[in-house]
């Protein structure tokens, strides 16, 4: 079952605060630090990208997320 909008918003805040501190994170780093499951992280990242709060950047080492 997919998380509801309230949970997505709550998890988005957690991820945004993490990126505010660390500046750049890979998906795996977000997962290990925040202890969220991959579906919740994906939906929260999509939410933040749609709001123009974060960016997804493709690097030679993989995809990273940053403010």
C-alpha cells in the first residue's frame, strides 16, 4: 500500500532537513541515515522535486540529491 499524502509530506521534511545539513546525498545515503523504506523515499523525493525544493543530479558516480 502506498503512503498517504500526510506521510509523504512528513518524510519530505525529514529528507529536506537532511539535505540542508549534508548538502548532497545519494539515495542509499538517504536510506541509511533516515531509515525510511525505498517507496517512501522515492515518493518524498518526487514530491520535493515537483515543489522545486531539491534537484536530482546525474554524476559519473551516480545520482545525487541536493538543494
